[in-house]
């Protein structure tokens, strides 16, 4: 997580070619004074805001009127969770609206002005270094073994027994994993058979656009992250390319990254969680943090409003039966430490060095209540060098790749091989790559236990995980053989997911 993009996307890339009842504790009670009737100023930068209210029709209606008086324009109102997305050029907009009765919190979701119309990987994508003839030969060999052509290069599948699980239960077509990310190229031959367009959308800006192809990457050359994640989850076993952890389930795309900057703002992520919940998604994959703050602190009104808004949406999704899985991040930070450095926030304007308390400053959506937090491992079942960790902060671990942990032949590359836009494949590394392994196993669990709640699926993930324990002499690993700071409850097990 040394680079801004790596921090945000939670992946160390090598592409080819937010239950938030607890978040309310972050908020101070809203004042009850009425807003001023004087004309609102409009001489500041045009920003996007989230205004969080009591979720009822009457209150939302009254707040919307107050928003207009304060110089704001309502973009969308998620009445069921009490989150309103607003644009305003009034520098005093948030301070004014916070005094409105019924408003729990309000704040800017960004520090840079809106432009006309974030993830966690590490590094650049690395293409598969094979000629067409070599690919063809590899395909023939793999087919004879009942594998996908590039499956011998996927050390990560046997690492969690996903290759064996596929022979027992590849997953149900009734289960969909939504990739909340930079968009997905659904035309890829490995993704097309399992892609669910009906459960896909472009949520950038906070309003869901379900028109055909709206969910695809803005720029396939740079916005490859979501497509790579999708392949790890559900690339089909169809005789082409790679295999996913759950090759029988469906995968959908909910695009939340801004064009050009690839930033993930709160209003877009709120839209994504609500959309997933209302469209029958079983699992969401979140390999990013909500920009522009790597950690959102309770003593800052804007950041507290972000936690509140995204937390409400994530909690709504959980109540509707969705399990949210999120990347721990790529900064090699102990999330259980008393304090942590953050020199990258805000990442949409001028970063300021600060020291934060992770108990009161949250990585969103990773540290939201009910979210499964995922650390990354390499081929030797050691924590990946870049992966965040922390006793009581990591739930489970999964293969995310590590260039310093090299697999045996024929794999050679210690990173994760998956799909890329344009029908290609490439290696990437990061907690972004670990998270879809967990999302895939969660989808297998949901397939085997269709009536299980998100809480029950999370419990099964932890109960079935295999914990290698702390490596000898590794001082950053604390805890026990069963629960520790590097692996949480352990490395997920796909075979147990379909057999137990």
C-alpha cells in the first residue's frame, strides 16, 4: 500500500495488457436550531455532500426543503436509510444543514470540486508470458486433466482447495456476488457465461444507471481492477482461460469509480450497497476504501458523515441478506495499534500528514460492523508483505499474492492470475486479490446453505478456516493458533464450504 492507488484499491496489481448502528456513536447530537432564511451563498467550490436523517418520509421531506434553502440540490434521497446525496456550492452548506431538526450528520464526501462527467492492488499488471502455441499446448494438457487452460498457473485455487470444491459443488446459479469496483468487462469469454446484467449498474454520482453496458470500465486500459476481481470469484469452467473460486455462481458489476481519477466516493458506494440489497445479491466484494480519507475520524464532521452514510447502506444490505466482504488494505499496518500514520489523505486534493487512532478512525467499509475483513497471504501461507493485519481486526485470510513467495512450476509467478478487460489475463497482487477468494467461498457456502443469514455465513467462513499459526520469530504476529493478527481465524477453505 505504498502508492495512493494501491492504498485505495487494496490490490498490488499486475494487469494484463460500507450493520452501522455502531457508527452512530461517532456522531454528536444534532442541534435543534432552525436554518437561517437568508439567501444561501453560492461562491464556493461545487461539492457533493451526504446528509443523514431519520429514515421516515416526513422527516426526509422536511430536510429536503431545508437543503434547498441552504443552497443545495438533492441528487438522490435513499429514504429507507435516511441518506440524501446533495450538490452545493455554498461553503456553509454542511454547517447550516447540521442545525436542521432530524439531521443526524452531514458532510462533504470529497475535498476537490466536482468535475463534469478508489481500489487496493499493488503494482502493475503482468501479462501471461506465453505465446499462442504455448497457450494452446497448455490448454491441451489442462483439458486432459480436466482443468482450464491457464489453471496450472493458478496456485491460489489449490491453496484454498477450490479446485477440489468445484468437483463437488461449483456453486448455485441462484447466488450472485456483486463486484463493487471499477466496473467489469462482461464480454470477456471467462465472465460472459456467469454475468448477471440484471443485477449490475453504474452507481457513480449516487444514482444507479442500469442501461446496457453502463457497468463496464470507463477505460479498459486503466480500470482493469474490477474485471480481475470478478474472474477470481466466478470465471467459468468453460475451456477458456482461468477458473474462478465459485465457477457456478453469478457475478454482477456495480461501478463506483469516478472517470479518470478512479476515486470511490461515499455517495457512489451508498448507491451500490442499496442497489445490491434491492436486487437480490448474496455477497458484495469491496476491494477498496472510500475516498478521499484512508481513515474517517469521528472528530471531523465530514468524515463522521461518511461513516454514517456508508454504514447505514452497508447495514441495510446486511438486513436484506447480503454478506459484505472487504479488503484489509496494503500498507502493512497493524490495525489494532494504538495509533497509525496516514500521509495520503485526502487523496483528491492535498494530503496532510496526520496520526490517527484506529479505534475511533475507521477504514470504510473494511471496519464497518458485520463486514468480513480479509488479509492477504502468499503461496507459502505467510502473510503477504504489504497486507494490513491486526488482532481482532482481521476475520480471515486468503491468497492475495506476494512476489517474494514463489510457487513451484509451472506457476512461477507468486501473484494472482485472473481476467482482464478485452479478453485478456494477467497477474496482480494485493488484499484486493485476496478478498474475491473469500467472496467466492462465501458464495459456495450460500449455495450449500441457501437459507443461512449473512451472520451465519460469516461464522461458517471462520469456523472452517485453516489457521497456520504465527510463523516462528515473526514479532508482528500475535494471538493463538486459532485466532491471530495475521490470519484472523485462518485461511478460508472452499472444500469445507461445499462438504460440511
